[in-house]
């Protein structure tokens, strides 16, 4: 672990390789698990504000879940998450004609209907950020459904921090990412 500004960063985001392999997993991360995507407070307000523009991109099941539960939920532990359909997939998930999952929010963004790409936790994956009182921990999250992404990343020699570059810059800024690259050169020349 090393410190960059007010973050403590796991060296695994430099050492591990990762490139999403949708041909193998078909977007399983939007479907699997027992919880919605983690949300930041400001993202809850954004989802409320853009819902009507995102709604045409969603499945009927997702719309029903959102209209019943809200555009986001608060867990029993007080955490903010995206709404789920019947306790399973994210309410914002869509499927293409090949059965691949994607994000209705991102579909609306790509269509120019909203200026919010998707929740930062989704954009950052497989990087997870845990906020503490005086710093944030930046860690690599290993999930067996992403084993094919690890294999493809290793084959293409793309470290996690490069795969998530845009998301890391979105979260922490360009200067933070430049410092991360300097550290990475010392760990993985």
C-alpha cells in the first residue's frame, strides 16, 4: 500500500491485470451479487433528476422496481445503492439481442440524453473505494465472475489502473492519476 494525497492505494491495482471480457461474462457483474451498485450521495440526486430521460432505455421490470422502490435505496446499514429487480439484477440493467447486460444509464448517456455516464462505482470496477474519516482506501476487488477479464488483461498486459484510467481521473482528478503513474513506473516498469 502507498499513499497518494488523501488516499491509501493497494499495489494490486498496479500489479494485477484486467480487461472486461464481455464475450465471456456477458456483463454478469450487473446481474450477480446480493446488492445494488454502491452510490455516492450526490449520485442519488442525479439519478432522481435524470430518471425520466433514462426511463425509455430501461426494461419494464427495471421501471417497475424503480417506481416501487425509488431510483436508489438505503440499505439496513445506511448504505446507498441502486435499486434491484426482485433482489437480483440492477434495475438499470438492459440486455442486447445477444443477451449481454449493459447499463440503461450509460445507454442514455451514449445517446446524448443525459450527461451522467453511470455510477462511479460501476465505472471504477474492479477498483473499489472505501471512504474513511480522513482518507479513502483504493483497492482491487477480485470476483470469480471476472476471471476471464483477468486472463484477457494478462494476455493484453493491461494493469487495472490503466483499464480504469478514465474512471480514476473522474474520481480523483488528473493530477492524482499522474502521481499514480509515477508510482506505477517504480513497481511495474
